[in-house]
C-alpha cells in the first residue's frame, strides 16, 4: 500500500537559494563543502532536527538546490522522484520514474538526482533516465538504457555482474551543455554524452559493462578527462568526443565496483573489497596517454564507501570498520582508528564530508562524528546519533544536513 508522507515540523528556517548541494557528493563531486559556507566547530550533544518526513525504501542520496530538496524512494513497487521545501519538508511534487529494482540489499532507487538550473535528472535502477522540471516534475525528455542504448538488465541472478546485476547506480554528471551517463550499452554505448537540454546523443563510447561508481570529471596530465570506474576497468575519456585516452583493466567477481574515483595530481584512486585500494598513475607523452598501477594497498580496501581528499591525504572507511588516513602518493596507511563504526553489517558503510579543517562522517548506524583532518593522528571533536541505519551520503547547505535512513528524510541543523 502507498504510505502517505507524514510531515512532522519541529522548527522552521530559511534556506539560502545560493547554498546548493545539487549532485552526488556536492558541487565538486568530492564531498567538499565549498569555501565560505558555514561549518560547525563541534556537534551539539543532541541533534537539532528541523523537520522529518516519512519516506519509502531506497538508498538514493538527497540533493538540494534553490531551496528545494530532491530525493527518490520506492512507492508501491515504483521508483518515485520527490521535491520538498527545504525549510519545512513540505512536498511540492512527485513523479513516478520506473518500476522498482529489488535484490538482497533491498528495494528502491540507489542513485542521487542531479540538478542543473530548472531541471533535475533522475535515473532509475533499471536504467530509465528522466529530465524533469524542478518546478513541477514534468518530463522534458527521457531515455532508457536497455531499450535505447543496448544495456542489459538481469537482476540479482546467476553470474550477472555490475549494473546488469544491481542496476544503474552511478549518478549522472553535468558539465557545460552536456549530461554524461554510464548507460552500460555493450555495443559502443557504455558511456554516453547527451545534450542536457533535449536529450540528443552527442557521442557514445566503449562497450564495458558498467558498475556502480559515479563518473568523475578532473584534469590529469594537463587534460580535462571524464573518468569512469566500470565493471571491467578504470578508464579516462575525452569529454569533447568520447575518445578513449587511457584504460587500466580492473576486474573482480560480479563487478562490484562502487567507489567514485578520487584524483590526486596524476593518480586516480579507486577501491573494492577484492582488489584493495588502488592508485593508478596517468602519464602523458604528447597527445598519448597511458595508465599503470602506481600502488595497491589490500589492507585499505574500500568497499561501498568513497574516501575524501583534503590537502595531500585521503580519509575513508577501511575493510575492518576502521577509519583510515592514506598517503595518495604511495598508498601507505598513515593511521587507522577502530571501534567507531557500530553496525551489524558484515561490510560497513560511511560517508565523509570535508568541512574546513575537519571531516564529518555519517556511519551506517546513523551516527555523526566530527574529527580533524590531521594526517598524524585521529582526533575526534564530537559525535552524536542522528538517525537509524543508513547508507546515505547526506547533502549539506547553509549549515543544515539533509539525510535519510530506512524510514525518514530529515533536516538537521548543525549551526551552533
């Protein structure tokens, strides 16, 4: 049965429209809170919940733009997009996207929306892509990776791997007039660039089975590159025409590649439970590029959780539910801290946000911890329980954190 949205207003606030977290892991897709934004010096002993609303199942992280929070959930076996007022949690509109995907992890969408101006792009787990109006949720254009681009969706059956097994999870990326998606078409349409306004295909590239990691845009070796961690390799493409610049094979059983690529200088860092944490070195000679293994650290294998980079160090969640600080030049573990992640899951998850000189971590047990971005030691500032079990990467804007657990979407005020 459809579960109605129950609004529980606890306090009211005004959210600045200029303060946005419009896509997966924020404005730069790095988990970095932009300079000039308010960041807390410590966490309150009790969380200040501004509002909370009941929502359906799913793992898709919320985003916020121009005072509106966008999120996806499961409603009556359908993946549904919602827009709610960031100040009150009041629903503004909802739009059904596609039938829901279900597997051993649960049911519902797994992909954060991407907002650009007056449009929001939503991707269903089974490969339906919709461009919606942020004002009313009406469809501007749409496509389907399976029907239109040759992707394969099987579900959690047999030896199905990557996105064919657990669906399209990597959030679409916008730069300039283009929308980049990991469609997973096995006949030259693994990665696709659309005109973001009308959905016209600009280019298609590669034939990899895609995985779950979101694509990332960065400059490496003096060249702007679209970087994708597919089920078969880590690849770099020219965003202008989709030309393959470099490729480094990385294969694991069932293609469970989840971490968004992190770029430090000319090293691209990714990880999985099988291959460990890997630093791939990109080199250039004239117009030619090459990729080679720079280092591998098995003891730092990062499974579902993407690390953050601040200064010259990575901070993330290791395979033993331990917080790690890593030197991205060598892969060497600088320090580790255990006993912080309290969860019954065999494979723990946590999200990380860079807040000035500190890092805010949300564990999958629903606990926030604020600690110093110090490469010498773990120095915790404060922690507080804010929600139930969650695999959410929260959105942050104007001193407020927007996050979800298994049952609710909430706004938490982190201002002193």
